[in-house]
C-alpha cells in the first residue's frame, strides 16, 4: 500500500494551489494598480507643469527685455493669471535668479545642472513621490531671436493626491487582508467537504476489498463525486450478485460432482467388501459405475464449456449453415428419441446461414433438442423448425412435455437450476444445458426466449442475424 505523504495529498495540493492563486491576485492588486495610479498622476502632472512652463516661457520671449526687476516680473506673472504651482523661478542667460518669490524654496532644490540644460535650449522634466506627496519639476528655455535669454523653472508639490494614493494603498491592503481571511475559510470548508467525501469513498473501497460487498455509500449532491458514489454502489451491487452466483455455482458444482463420485465409491466399496457377491451383481455395479462416470464426464465437460464462454475467448467465426447443423444434430439425437418413443418433426428451410463457429451452433442446437427430448412425455413429439424472418434466422424447438411453471421460466437459464430435481436426475440432466445455450447465444449476439405452449410443453426460440457478405468478420 502506498503511504500518503503531506505534500502528495490532494488536499495539500489543492490548498497550496488555491493560496498561490489568491496570493498572486493580491500581489497584483497591491502593486500593479498602485503603480498604474501613480504613473497616471505623474503623467497628468507632467502635462500640467510642462504646459505651464512652456506658456510662461513663450510669453516671456516677447516681454523679457522690458522686465527690469522682480517687481515687473511679478506683475507680468500676475497678469498671466498663473496659479496652481508651488514655486516659480525665472533666470537670466547666466542662470542667475531674476524671480524667486518663494522664500521657503531653498537654493539646494534649485538644481544648476537642470537650469544649464534649459539654457542650452532643452526642456527638462522630472518627478518623484516621497513623503506622501508628488513633487514635479519642469525647466524650459526662454528664446528670443534664436538666442536663449533665460530659463523658467516651475515646481509643483501636491500632497492631496499623495494622500489619496496612500489612502488607496491602505484600502487595498485592508481588502487584501479580508480576501485572505475569506479565502482561508473557504479553502478549509471546500477541502473539508471534498476530502470528507473522498475519505468515505476510500473507506468504502477498503470495506469492499475485505469482502463486504453490501457496503453502500450515501453521497449527497449532484457533482462528480456523487456520480462516483453512484457508480461505486452499482459496482458493489454487481460484485455482490456475482459473488452470490459464484458461491451458488461452486456449491451446486460441488454437489453435482460429489453425487456421482459418492455413487462410484459406494458401488466400488460394495464390490470390494463383499467377497461372495454374485457375478451378475458385480456386472450390474460396474455398469452403474460406468453410468455415473459418464454423468460425471458430461457435467465436467459442460462446466468447462461454461468456463470457456465466461472467459470470452474469441473463436474464429465463419459462415455456418444452420440447416446442415440441425440435420447433423438430429442424426445424433434420434436414437435417444427412439428409446423414449418420441417423434421428431423437422421443418427446415434452406438459406439459413449465420456468422458463427460450428461448435457454438452445435452446442445451441444439441442442448435445446436434447432438453426437449429428456423432459417430454412418453410417445410425445419434438417439433424443430428453421426459417428466416427478414434478416433474421429463427430456430424454434417445441416439445409436448409438461412444461415449466410461469414462476420458474425466468430462472431456467440459470446454472444448475431445475424445476423438478428428481425428474432431472432421472433424465440425466445436470442443469447446465440451457445455461450453455444462453451464454453461447449471447456470445454470438443472438437472442433466446422460452415460453409455455398453449397446447402444453415448452417453446424455445433462438434468433441470429442472417449471414451476408457484409457480415462482421470480427465476431463482435
């Protein structure tokens, strides 16, 4: 038996897979969406700050030379209606600040390198998010008559949007915690529910393995596990029926074999322990021993035939003429009918060919006609009719015997089943002939039925598919 390990368990694999998927989703939710929101804010800030810087630089191109001091520049900025920025610095062509009204804006934040790039004629922008606020910086050159005469620097510090982003981050973190808790609870419930049902199936399989074929699973729901439970119950029912048939078959077979063996032993002991036994009595005993041996041989042969049919070993099939097979069988059984004073009345049509094996057809015909002879009335008749109906070959065997009670008809094809056990033994029957018929007909994809005749006796009818050039050569 395999040993179940923790990491090889289905519940562990399912739980780990589930948690991994949830973890990936939560990580993406806490990183991708925040990064996307931050980048979107950076993009909007860049557009706003750069547009503001470009507008100021463009307007300064026309009036830059007329602005003599910081007060003039301040008036100019006021007339432009510039608002919404944190800091604004305007420099001359040498990088010296002409306008820097923000006293809180330190010189260290005013990067000379970026001003130098702006004075060289390049637009510069950079931004960052730190301390819970967005900081955006833009530099643009002021160009007049093809020469750079100054630079404009705009700085925007927005802690409101930073607070919104941080709040969003905290909200997503709280949602993630809630989702994680719900996921853990759900996976525990799902795994417990599934594994409880799987465990019950494993327990049931162990019980059946130990021979408890009556064990049934009570599986609720309508999912795959419920269907598996139904299939398991069907399997146990079939196993129980098969086991019962097997036990009954073994018991009946043992009884059938034991009876002639006991008779042989009794007769042989009588001969051995009676020194003064008469010669005629000895010959009679030896004859009885031979009869019992023949009965034993017939029973054994029929058991071997049933075993072969049960094993479903495929035989090579070919075209078989049912009429020839019936004629040959009647020739073999006519002496038995004559000894019983019975009359066999055949009615055999031509062209009744099927796809089968000669031995299989002989088994069916022989057992049906022999059965009709053995269980007939003295001076009775056996009617054997062979004909075709559309694409079907029909073999009908009627007898004028006492028949079979209606309640016994469903069981007459069962192994070792006898309606009248005393009469069956007297006739030399083993209770296996009709079982062989049913198994053989089934193997040949045919159909056999048994009904009582209105005029007395029984009617057995076998139907096979009529042979044609398109017949299945595979014997399926």
